C-alpha cells in the first residue's frame, strides 16, 4: 500500500505500509508511530500534513477491518481493485462476493472519488448483485476495463425477486465508465420468451403462466441522481439491457448495446420516472426498442444515436392495464434508423389515461426502416386488451421534421389515433422518404388525426 502525500513546507514524508500489520489493543505499532508524527507536525505548524496523516490512519483502519487493499493517489482519490478482494477473473469461478466486498469499502470510503476497478484482460463471472447506497463520498466511480459475464446456466441464478442481474440503487453522482463489456448471456433465457411479456410502465418481465420473474434486466439503476455511463459495451441481456428509474440529471454517452435481431424483449435502454436525461453518441442493435420511454418522464434528450436492428426509439408503450401516463418534453435528434421494424414511434394502450405531449423527432436518417413515422393509440399484445375502450392517453403537440431516407414498408407515415382521444396538434414537415423496394408505392395512413404538413413526401392525405 502506497500513500503519496503532498510535499510539506518543512519536508517530505512518504508512508509505505503493505500489508497492514496485526492490530494489538486497537492500534498497530506502525499506526502508533504515525500518531506521534501527527503530534510532531502539528507542533511545527504543518496542520495540513497532520490532517492528511489522520485521514491515512482512518483509511487504514477501515480497510484492515473489511479486507482488501486501497491505493490513494496524489489527488486524494482511492482505487479499489476487485482482484484485491479475491476476484479470480477466469470466467469460471464466481466473483460475486469479491465484488460485494470491494463495493463495501468503496461506498464507505471518505476520500475523493473512490473508484472500484474491474481490471483489463480478465473475465469476471457474476451472479445477481446489488450495489447499494447511499455512499459516504459525494461521487463514486465504477471503472469497467475487463469483461463481466453472467452464468450460462439458469439454475445458477439467484435472487430472482429483483428481476435484475446487476443493480445500482440510491447512489448519487455515480460514474460507470470504461472500455470493458457486460455480457448477460441471454440466449439461455430467450427460448422461454413465448411465456413472457414486459410491462412497459414497470419494465418488469412477467411469466404469464406462473406470474414469476423471468429473463432479468442486465443492468438497472434506481434513484441514482447525477448518473453517468460512458464508453461501455452491453450485450445479450436476458431481457432489457439497461433500465433507468428515478435517475434524474444524468447522461449516458458513447456506449454500445448489441443483441441479435431475433432476441425477444431485449430493449436497449428503458426509462421511467426520470427527468433531465441525455442519451448521446451511442450505437444500439437489439431485438426490441432501442430506447423505450415510459411514464413519469420529462426532458429526455436523445441525440446522435444509431438504432438498428430493433424496434426504433419509442415513447411508450403507455397506459397498459389502465395506467395513467405523464410524459412530456421528449426530444430525439440527429439519429439514424437502420433496418428497424419501426422508426420514430409513439405507442399507447387503450383504457389508459394521462398525456404524452411536447415530443419532437428531428433530423432523422432512414435506411430501409419499416414504419419510419408511426403513432399507434391501439397498441396491444395481440390477444388481450385490444377491444375499443372508453379512455386513452392523450397525444398532443408532436412534431416530426427533417426525415430523409428509405422505407422498407409501404406505409411511410402512420397516424393511428384514438377515436376517444384523437391526436391533436401534430406537425409533419420537411419529410423526404422514398421506397427501398421499387415495386411498392409509399403511402400514408390516418385515423382520427389532422396534422399540419409542409414539404412532405409522401403526402399525408388527412392533413389540414
């Protein structure tokens, strides 16, 4: 263990103790010597150095009581490698306990920017794990440079009640970053997909025969204010890859999400009960929505995202099982839909209530995308909740602008709005969509909508 302290006006003091000696009567002999040094430097007036030595002693006692080692850098930040807590990193032995022990020390560290490090060049096998706060430091870093993998045998999974593989909760200013990967090995779950569905309001995967959990979310963040996720790769989740709930003032940027085109319900990012979120400069290829925006969300900014394959960037679905929706100020810009089954989509269930409003999709590139622009207020699962009902989520103040590229479906623009609560204040402008199949003629479809249009190809015939 090496602690490098700033140079004092009187002299330089290097403290090097590794490992910690056995504690006797509450204080080890080297630590007793350090307390003498504190008194010495305090008497000479170097209070800053004395205080730093006190911090050293406190940290040493913490680490010696919890196991593992910590390295404190010159800027005061502390590094906790999972290898120092017993992680093997061979992809075969379970490293869950080592990660838990490292997290305990990280979350209790009082220095600047405690950082849990997942080292490069190793593969760490994890079972279900929860990293829970609140933590003592004002910000926490979780540096992923190696690879994290799930068990490839369902019988090995534990703690199914959380329906989550890796869970971060109640941690403010959490930075998850690095060049490593998180692989959910979801193929062992996908074969059971016909038994399950996802509730888009809660983002829970439900087994409709047993009502038990199934196909867990790979990575969930709950009430992590000021979250930043940057640079990581996420792949093959059993269910949705990343779920955000109650995670305000956050940014996800420069990440990659990959799952096969036919993998069921493998959403890229699902969002609920969150405001002021940025999703930037990322690539998402999945078997379901690249991004799905659920209820109680506002001020979501999505920019420079390449989506496809997948089901597009969707607001919804909203209003399932009569739920009330509250969604506003959703802005999607400078994105590409490449071979997606939908592009810019808003989808609501009948029987719901509430609103989805102030939504914009701007400057969108289409590459063989089906249903490039679609509002569907009759969304249902094909065998339930599809009959006409007496209420609906109101969709108002929506703008689609600057779309260009090719459609793989005949319907380039679809506005399938509710008879009970028709779409209102819809603007479509500067749209140039052509067909990727010259044997087809592009069309638009309208029900219970009268949008304003300007420079739109193909024309929306129900427009005002």
